[in-house]
C-alpha cells in the first residue's frame, strides 16, 4: 500500500502544479488581446480627432475672408476684439457704420463706443447683435438707425452671411439665423460653414491663405472709414407707397429692442442718419416721431438738420454721391450726436482712464494713417 502511494504522489503533484499554472497562463494570453483592443480604440479616437482638425482647417480656409473689396463681412467679429465697457453701442445698417466716427466721439468727448453695423443689416439682426453684446456688457446708450425698418422680410443670403457668420455661437446666434434665413438656406450650413463654402476650393486666392488664421482689422471700433469725395447727385423719384406703415415683423423687433433696453436700464436713441438715398418718406418720419413719443425715447431725424445744424456739405462730405458720408461727414455727424448724448445723458469723459486711453491711442494711430495723416 505504501509503495502505491509513493508512485501516485508525483502524478498528483504534477496535476496540482498544472492547475496552478493554468490561470496564470490564461491571464497572460488575455493581456495581449486587451492591449490590442485598447490600441485600436486609441487609433480610432486619434483618427477621429485628426479628421475633425483637418475639416476645421479646411473650413477656415474655404470661408470668405472679407479682406479684399468686400470687407464689410469682417465687421461683426471685430466687436469681440475691442476694449469693452462701451458707453454707446450703435446698431444698424451702413447708415451707422459709415456715417459715424467712433474715433471722433473719443477724441472730442472721451466716449468709448462701438458700431455693431453691417451691410443691409435688418432690424432683427440689429436686435440680436445687441442681445449678443449684452452678454458681455451693458452700455449707457444704444443708438439704432431706423432705415432698415423698411424691410419686413429676409432679403439676401450674402448679406445674412456678412452679418451672422462672425457672431460667436450662442442661443442668440441661433435665433438670429432662424429669423434671417431666406428660402433655400438651412441651419446646418450655418453650423458647419464648410457645407456652404466647400465649392470655393477652385476660387481660393493668396488672401485666403494669408488670412487663414488671423485677419486684419478693417474698422475703427466698427466705423468703416472712407476718404473719397463724390458730391451728391440726382436720385430717381421716390415711388408711391401703398402702405405707409412699417411691417409687422420689423416693428416686432423694434419693440423687442425697446423692451430690452428698458429692462437693462439703457437709453435707446432712434436716429435717421443724413444719407440722401434710399428715400426717407415724411410718413415714415411721422411714424417714428409717434413711436418715440409713445415709448418715451428719443428720435432724431438728422436728415432734416444735416446742413443747418450738423454742417454737412453734400458736395464735400460724401464719397458716393450722397448715399453715405466720407470721413469728414462722419466726423461732423459724430460731433453733433456726441454733444447731444453728453448733454442729454451726462456721459462720462474717459480721457483720464489710462487703460482705455492706451487702447484708443492705437485706434487713433491707425485712423490717422488711413486718413493719410502722419
């Protein structure tokens, strides 16, 4: 019996040793499989990230840069680069960004201002650009030019893009796009501009590469400076209006702007700048006077007093035959409006603010160079 036990003992021992080694060997076999799985996951994630980076870079390259002949499309984004805490924000179309000099407001009155304007900027776009600005600051005064009330529906995708592409993403931008889209436009192409601009690859110029990541400033706190002189000319006779009231959508957004300013404790000033065309009807003027009176806000028709009080000379102060002011005309408009704002609302002179003065010194330098001064 003892001999049998002695013979079987090694076999039992081998079995025990084998059973102890089996889990270890199995674990070792699993490790490479897990390692391969992790590697594949990391590789997939890396490819996804790389694809997103390539698409983003292509998107930036293919977007219009607005650094050539049509620079107005660069205006919207420049707001985010400016020194904040503005006393005055302008919103509106070309009758603000070409007719008022923010530099003149600073030099003469120490007013820190910015113009959030754009080409054919519609009233709802002005409203949402104001709403967007109020995410960052609360100005003392908002100035809105009323000419755009003549439009009650979206007009043109190209102008929509110039106004909206430069906005930072937020619910406000989403709402602005929804209010502005023309037939055939869709939100997805605003969210992913490459879907709209992918076909520009064969139109790319050296400017697209030069301004791929960084653009030059084209304005002076939103003011678009022009130095040319073209005296005012003849305009076609104004057409007869079938309805002298502004449209429901346009007035809805003027109401929203008025309510927003009251809610934030901001003084709203409505203006009609002294551009001669498009025609500003007496009936429209009367509507604005009535609206301002009903809502307890200011309305200034600068067209009526352009020559008598502002000092505009339409043979010298316009660069395109009376449609917009050149720099001399814009400075005159700004002097008049700045004086009104200081006297009416007691705006503070910030010339003794070192940081603000340093910022404006750089703006003034560029401004004077653009005017041809040394």
